[in-house]
C-alpha cells in the first residue's frame, strides 16, 4: 500500500509538471495568436467607426437634397405662367448683358410677404431669353426652396444651391467671404459649367437612378481671401413631372475634416485616404492646405503601394475589412466612403503587431512556468493529505480483515471540505433526495400535467385563430369567384373562374384536414350519436363527388343493398368525412374508367367499399399508406397535390368509431378500399333537409339581418342572397344588431362570432334573453363564422344559435339552411344543428 502511494504521488507530480509546462507553452502561443487577432479585429472596428463618421458628413446631405427635390416638384406645380414671370422679374431681373441676376437685397436680407426673411441668396441665369418655360418655373420655385432649406441647414453647410446644366444657378451662401458677388455681378454672361464634373454626374444619362453623387476632391478658392481649401460638391438630381430640370447641391470643405482623420490615429499606425484608383488624397506626410508637389505625391504613392492596395480593396466583397498589404509587411484596415468613392486606410506594421503580441505572451509563459512548479508541489501535498490518506482509511474501514479506523477519524473525513467528504455528503444527499423525490413525485406529476394541459390549450387557441384567419379570406375567394363563374358568358372565362373556385375548395380541404388531424391528436374529437338514413347519406356523398368525376370523363356509381337501407344510430358527419376522403382519392388518382361506392350489411355490421380503376400501388406503399403526411411517392405529390392527411384522418376516425379499413391494390390495376363499421339500427324521421331547394320561394318574403364586420364577407352574403332576390340589412357589430332587432323584427339573423363592440355570442345570448323577458317569437339565428372548431360550434349552440355555417360559405348551404329554419320554426329551435355539411 505504501509503495503504491509513493508511485501514485511520483506519477501525479511528474504528470502535473509536464502537463502544466506544456499547457503554459500552448497557452502562450494561443494567447499570442489570439492577441494578434484581437488587435487586427480592433483595428477593423476602429477604421469602420472612423469611416462611418467620415461618411456621415456626406450622407446627411442625401436626405436634405432629396426632400428639397420633392418640395421643388410641389411648389413648381402651384405656379401659373403669370406668377412665374412675375416672380422671375422680382427674384432675378433681366440685365443688359442678357443674363438674369439676383438684386443685392436678397443677399443682404429682406422680409417676405409671409413674414419670413430672405438673406444670403444669389442667382445667375445665362441666356435669359432662351430659358424654357418649365425650367424658368423650376428656377423661380427653387429660389424659395433653396432659401428655406439653406437657412435650415446653415449651421452645417457652407452653401446650398440649385443649378441646371445650362449654367443657371440659384445659391444660398451667407457665410461665403465673396458674398456671392461673382454670380451676382462679375461672372461673364457666357459662363459655362456644362462640362464640369458637377454637371456631368447629375445628368440622367450618367445618373439614371437619380442618386446623390459627389465630385472628386477639388481645391476650392473663395475670392475674398484666396485661401485654397480642399472640398467636394455633392449633388442630387431634381425632376418635375418626370422631366429632369437640374440638381440640388452643396460644397463641403474637407480640409479640417481630413487633416484630423489622418493625423489622429492609433499608436504605431498611420492613416491615409486614397481614391478608388489609388491616388493619394491625404497622408500625415503632407498638409492639405497647399500640399506637396506632384513628384512628391508620386514618390509617396510608390513607397506606400497605394495603387496595389486600391486594387486589393476593389475585389474585397465588403465595405469594411482588414487585409494584408501586397508586400506582406503591414496589416491594412480599410473602409469605403460611399458618397465620394474614396478609401480610408489605417496601416499597421505587421512586425510591430507580432512584437506587441509576443511581449504580452511572454508573461503568460513565465507565469506558467512558475505556476507549474508551485502546482506540482501543491498537488503532491494535497494528494497526500486529502486523497491517499482518506482513501487508505476508507479502504481499511471496508476491509473486514483490517482493524477499522476510529470513528473519530471517519467522522473527520466526512466533515472535511474535500473530495472524500464531498463523496460522503453526496451519498447522504442522494439518499435524502431519493426520499424527497418519492414524497414529491405526485406533486411534480401534477405540475407537469398542468404544464402539458396549458400547452395543449395554447395549441387549441392557435388552431382556432389560424382557422378563423384563413377561412375569412377563403370565404371571399370561393363565394365571389363562384358568383363570377355563374355570370360568365364566355366558356373560357367561365373555365378560369371555375378554376379559382376549385382551387379555393382544395385549399379549404387542406385546411380542414390539418385542423381535423390536430384535433384527433389532441383527443378533442367527440363522436355524435344520432339517427340517420344510410341511403340519404350515401347519395349525398356520391353526388358531392360526381361533378369532379364527370369533369375527368369518369363514371361514378353508388349502391346500397336492401339490407343496408334504413336508419342507423351513429355519427353521420364523421362517416361522411371518411367516405368523402376515399371517394376524393379515388377520383383524384383515376384517369380513365370509373369509381364506385357500394354499401352492404349483415345485421348491424356494415361494409363500405370504394373501388376505382386508377393508378394503384404496390405492397411497399401499402405499409405506409395510412401514416400522416404520406403519399405513394414524391411524383404523386407533384402531380396530384394534397397534404397526405386524408387517409390518416380516416383511419383515426374509424378507430374512434370502432371500425376498420383494409385495402387491395396493384400498380396499374386500380384499388379497393373496404371499411367495416357497426351501427345499431334506429328509426329515422323524414329529413327536414330532403329536397330543400325552395330558395326561389324566398324571393321578397324574408327580412334578413346580417351582423358581419368584414367588408368582403358582407359582400359575399349579399351576392348569395341577391341571387334569390333577398337584400339583407347589414350591421358591423353585435350592438348594432340588437338595435336593429329592437326597431323591427327579422325572419332570420346571420351572426358572425368575432366582431368589435359586442361579439356574436354575447349578442345572440342577449337576443334570447330579450325574447324570454318580453315573450317574443324566437328569431332563428344562424352563426356565420370562420371559427370552425368543435368548441366553436358548441359555444354558438350554448349562446342560443340554431345553426352553425363555417366559412368559406357555400351558396347552396346558406340558402338551404335559411329555408330549413324559416319553414320549420317549430322544429329547429329544439334541435339546433352544427352545420358540418358547410365545412365545420
């Protein structure tokens, strides 16, 4: 045992020393590299910020000049020919030399008739007799625009002006030492700037998108002091009624700006500004006031390698970045100045960068070596005191052949704040935790169940909202396109309208499938138990798909054996949904031949068989046919569409009803889907819906109130009712509906569920309350809403609704429902229907 302890201590000491020294060396190298990378990244961020600050000086002009161009368009449009001539003679009267120039008072200052003040203005218009009417109007309007905008931005700009390519200028420049006397008095009458860069960059041929652009850096001379300054002109084209009339511009003096940009930089680095082509604009080696000679500049460009740097920046994909200099000696951080198309550079020698990083990393290496020695000694000491000793005692306490250590020493080990003590306490804590977990298991299960129920409620709320939001526009698309189809006289137009209708129906079916599947997964499907006539249900399903079959030149037949006829007790809506899915698939995947639906019975056991002569499928498809989102293959999805949920929903509904489904098929030989169900026999009264096609008899006979806040849905119902001569009274919320009913009775109320002020459920409940309180006749209320989930149907019934029709609304369903509730007033109140037939 002692020998093992010594070996352990020696091994752990040597290993610790070796690993610590190795880790220190690796850490020093990584730190050096990381530090260099961080310095490079900092350099890039620094240049980015400096570049943006420089660019911001130019970019602020864009918004102002664009706004001035828009105001010029507006003010020019308010002037007539007489006003243009009058204002032109006032702002810039005609001079003997054939020019128009502004009088002195507009520079010195004069009050305007509207209470404003004009000052600092100067104007020069060449060839005054040849100025086109539209250009003169623009110049007149620009006088007030330049004055207003120039005064607003006077604190930031040296000047603000509007000029045309024909050397006609209106300028605001109160700070100019020359007081604009050159333009107001001394400029020659044939002054021509049409060939200047400021004119060329604003012409539509050179600037088709009307963007703000700046000239190259120029040396600006103001006559009063003859002091050369560095600057650029930035201009934005202006259009009036789509015609180019000139440009707004301003000159920016850049001497002080660029001097600070290149002189204030990071220690050890140098800053400079070059053009896109690599020509040097600003460098700490020369000032910007007078500047060096051309030979000095060329020599400096060659030493720096500015042209090669510019070429490397051109191919860089980003506006800001860091790259290595072409000669490999320096790190260059750059930023493109968008408005002037220049580059701001900060050059940092790579050698200085590596030396700085290495010096910092050396401290890491030195500290690592010292730490390695101290750590080795400390680890050996701690291992002897806190590991080998306690482990030895624990081992002795577990060995029955050895005398156990004293309880006092074991208690001391358990009380120590080390690994051994932690292990002892951890074992005790785990035992306590296990006991606590057993005692709180029920509470945690209850809490988790509550969380799951809340998540499920949120999911249901999302489904309800999605159903409402999608069905509302679908209502307009389907109903209005169906009306358009009926009104078309041209076969091709009718075919296009019918295509819109069929596409809307397909989207509605996709939505219904998804919602049904979600309700099935959540366990929210509740089966009804009501008496129905089997032959009537089968006939309705077959007739529903007959049009689609005949549209593909397919035959669709159906039959019910005598044993299967009569009444049964079950859920006819879900049975309809299962058979409708099977018939829909049969018609979809059959190109020639026909589809048949047959029903047979043996006692209470029913067999429904859907047979087609379609494309069929093999055994590999059969194994996954009833899984959700599954189709035969991707080509089926591309050719025929669909969600792949129809058969999965049918299987789930059959499971709920205690039924089964089987399929027989072969590729190219069609398919047979066989459904077996058990429904007990029941007596069926004469259906109130049999043969309800009396919509024409409603013409002019009924007063109908429509409570609907959505304009499209209002129009849809009006079109449907208008087709049989009915004009509803339309209100936009439940409170208005109550007010209308109080003024005069109605035969039918069509009530939306979600409306402002007072929703449909509250309004319906209030209608029923008033009827009971005042002893009034019960008014039929049909809930007409995009809320199609089962809970919405039940909520409508609980509020007092008699029927529930879901959007998108079918004209036949709406009219037949109105006929049913108005022609059988004694029956509908006692047994309100949910209206699944209409898409609930």
